């Protein structure tokens, strides 16, 4: 199968609502079958040279079928047959990739017959008998297909309404995609070129809200009525003639579909088809007479002879950011939530909050310094109200940058210490209690890494109407930065809730290294090791082949796309490839893999210097600078020292750790070892060692026979016993390096939601040691970072 290069935008789809005749030619079932087989062969390919083309065949197949509704229907039939065959021969490797491709095609199909809906629904139900992650993915799609079967077009409608922020009174949910790239990987003009491509082609092209409303009306009516009862070209032209008056019809369509969803399978969609059929005739009769002057449209017959219009699903609205400041990610979210488009009644604060909450009350790192300057003013009073001069009442004085020194006096206003309400506490606790959050506890717990949803029972949680899909691009350094930002956000939210009450967070990762050469470690078949800058991306590709096929391959494509775009002398058209892949990822990658965030306490020999607390996600490196040499020099130095003094190269460190085991019986151990450095990794090197713990390796030139080659632990403390200090680097990021360190202490971070529950219980304790009881027994003690993939972990 031949396909165009990723940067060739000539294959971009035509404008929406075009009839079949003006779209891509009708493909045969055998042609679609060969394309599907090519995708499956690509999925199983292990040849390193194929990494540059991985993901292109899936994208080309979707481009082929989305431009012709008939092709989309053929694809659905072919994939259903392939799924049923994979079930018969027990080829589970193909099930999840085929299922994602199938559902994506069903959502975009102009019309799907009921018999096909039934076959898809029955297959998804049969997946519930399989182990994880097949039953989890199957359950998710079973629910969707049941809804879509009795309310055709509702998944398409909800997706467009949420992603394009179309205001309505029946489906208040909104979504936004934020792409954050590491400037260390995307430098200068390459980053700006990438911004142009993503933001231009990632917001539905040049369509405005009215265009999206017409798209929803068109797709919903023809999905419910089909080509025999709906003349789609007539309807498309009528909607175009209506102009701005399309909004009432859009509101009516959304209301009809949402009401049908609430009714469920009652009547099997007969009422919905009747209402949309009436709306269809109403739209045609209220249009201008010029509509019927078109060739072939001279009658008002309801039938269309099977003629359907192309309704490509527009890409969600995306914003691109070079992530230079740690708090920029939450500042952008805060501005988005507070923007006018989000200030509907669904995002209103309570009456108590409104009286004491405005943009100035946000933390300084969540407000724009340019939009809202902050002034520091020296106070000349004791800070006690009774010490104020007689006759002076406490009041609020707005400081001014140009005020005189005598007038620039800091006064106070009356206030009380705000404590988190029960609602605020429950919001944090619900995050720690939700199904997908049951991962290893803070003191060790299970060693098995969790993915997807667990069997932990959950309760109804407060519904959040805004979903932020955060896509980070870069190597392991950007994920370490994300873990740090997420940890400090949760700590801040424990003090005062703002984003947690309103925003549902979904995290996605696209691994990209600085030098995408043929030897770049993003490629498959490379173990996550110290030398691999994208160790976490390689791990996700190892446990989820569909992620490896579609996302890991972007690591070598994205820098080339950005370079070609930035080197272009003329203004090139936006390239849809990258935004299409990101759209596919955020829409179908809904199974998270959880990575524990570890806290590290760093102490210095200088007693006047306070200890530093930080976090890391994937890697911590400890080095003694005086012994950090090249292997050849180190070997020569070691031999020389052996001859002269009998000592080996390195410093003596004391190690105290809790050895973890599969049995759950943790054992406290301690030892002293001479080493030139320590490598601590949270990413397993292969499938057999896929455990949710830290692997500690010492750089020993002369290892003792009694010492283990690798230490597996979740809690460890390392302290130098000599007058030597070491250097600590977190997540392979030179920007997060600490020098002249005497000791470090590592443990999993505690979730603020768990801490809130423990604090509430401590009020009723009588001084005895508080044990996990009540809700604490079911809560996740650690703070995991969920990275979404297509399948989670396939064993």
C-alpha cells in the first residue's frame, strides 16, 4: 500500500457536508481489507527500519474512509469480520487496535444499519469475559454502542459539542486539548512552526461555531433517518441557506438526542426518528426557493436513494505552549476556566465562594504578572490592631506604585481563617477513592503496576463539566516536570480548592528526543535504561503495542515536520497529520497507566542551608563529582589505586532501605558500600521485571559477594560517611541538579486527599496511634501520575 509523506497536506479532506460525488472514490471491500491487513502487519512488525512509517498506514486508512460515507460503512463491515475472526483464533493482539479503529469509524459514519450496530454491541459484550485490559475496554465500548444503537449520532454530537465548546442547555460538558512541549527539545523556530501546524489544523480548520452546528444537525438527522429517508444534499444546501438561523435547529437536535438517551431503549429510537424526520421536513420547507433550482433537487421527496453527505469529524480545539515556567500549565487552565466561554451556570461558584473569591485571590503563580501586577508595601505598624493610632479604623488600602513612602502604609481588613468545607474535603477524597486510583500505597503495598479501572467500588462523585486533556511532548525530563507540577497543584488544592472542583484532568505523553537519529532510543526493541532519554515512552510502547505503533513513531517524525515547516520560505498550508494523530490519541486513549511519584528530601552538610524537598518520576542519579570519569580513565585509576593502596575508586555511603517482595513482607535492611555513584530507576527494564517499585544499582568497581546486584525498594535513605559530598540529578534533567549533598531520603508521595481524611479522623482520636479505618482503608495513599494509553497494560 502506498501513501504520501507525513508532511504532504494535499490529501487533506474537502470541506464538510459534501455529497458522495464530490468526495473520494468508492473503494471496494477487498481494497479496504488489504488496508486493514497492512495495518495489522505494521502492528506486528519488529523491524527497526519500519519505525519511521509506523502509524502512517492507520492515518491513511482513516483519511480514505472519512472522505466517503460509503467507504466508512465498508470499513465497519470489514473490521467486524476481522474482530470475529480474531476471537475465533484467539489472536488477542489484534483485538484492541481493531476495536479502537472500528469505534472511531462508527462514530464518524454517516449512517450505520441496525444489524451492524447489533454485531458490534454483541462483540463488545463478549469481551467482558476476557481478563484485563480487554474487559475494561469492552465494557467502555459496550456502553457506548448501546447508547449509539438506540440514539444514532449521539456520540458524534457530544464529541463536537464538547470539543468545540458549542453553547447549549442540554449537554454542558466541554473539553480542551493543551499541548505542552519541552523547549529543550523544541528550540526556537521549530517550536513556533509546530505551534502553527497544531493550532491551525487542530481547531476544525477554519470552521466557525455555526459551521459546527450545521455539521451536528446534518449528521444527526442522516444518522437517524438514513439515505432512504433523508436526501442529504438537499439538507446540506438548506442548512447553508438558513445561515445564522440554524442555531434553534441545533438546540432542538441536541435536546432530542439527549432526551432519547435518558429514555434508553424504550421504543428503540422510534420517537427520535419521528422527531428528527419532522425537523428535517421543517428545515426543507423553510428554506429559500433557490434550493430547489439545483439540478436533481426539483422534488420535495423525503427519500434520497441512499445519497449521503461527507461529515468529517473536526479535530478538537488545541492550544500549543512551549513549557518554560513550571506553573504555566495551571495558569493556562485557570485562565481557561475563568474565561467568558466557561463562565456559564455550570461553572458558577457557590454564594459563599463568590463573596470571597476573585481572580486576585488566586495564588500568584496562577495569575498573569503582566495582567495583574503585585506591589509589596512596607508596613510601619506592629501588625496588631490595638496598636493602631486612635481614631484610625482598619481598612483596605490599594497600594499604588507611585505613592509616597508615608502614604504607602499597609493596613488590614477584617477576616477569618478559612478552613476547607466538607464539600472541598470530599472533592479531594473522591479523587483518591475513584476506581482508577487504587494503586500501590505509600508504604509499599502491591508491587504490580495498575492500569485502567480496578475492581474497587466507588460512589457517585461530583460531576465536572470541563475536561482538560494535557498532552506533553518531550523526553523523560518533561514528564518529571509534569509530575512536579501535578504534585504541587494537589498540595495547593488541599489548602484551597479551585481547579479540582471544576476540571477533570487527563494526561497524555508523546515521547520526542532531541536527536531523532536512527539510533534514537525512542525506537522499539530498546530497553528503558539510563542511556535512554525516553525510557517511559519505551516502556509504554512495550506494554501497549498500539501506543508503540501510533505514538512512539511520532518521536522521529515531529522534529522533521517542524524543521521542514520552519525552513519553508513561503507560508505552507497547515499539516493535518500531527493534529489528526493527537486527536485520535486523546479520543481513544482512555486507559491510564499509573506511575508513582516519589518524594526526595535532600540534606546538605552546611547546617545553615535548609533541606530541600522535591519529587521525581522515572530516574534519580547520584554521583560523586571527583569519581565521575570516563570508563577508561576510571579503570586505569582503579588499577593504580589497587597497586598503591589496595583501595578502589569511590566513597563509602550508608544505605538504609525497606526491601519489598511479592509476598508483601517488607524487610528493613542496612549496609555500607563503596561506590562512585548510584542509579535509581522507577521504570522496569523488561517485562519480567515490571514491578511498581524503585530499582537501585550501585556503580561498584569491586562488588562484594554478599551484596545484591539490584535493590528493589520504595523507601531508601543514602548518606555519605566521609567528608565527601555528592550530586543529585532528578529525571535526567540538568536543570534539576543539586550539588554538595550529604544525604537523600526517598519515599512515595502521599496524596493530599488521603492526608485530608487522616486529618479529619485525627480529630476524633484519643491520642492512640491512628490506623487505617473507615474510608482510609480504601483510599490510595500514594500520589500516582496517570498517563493515558490505548489499552493500558497488555500482559
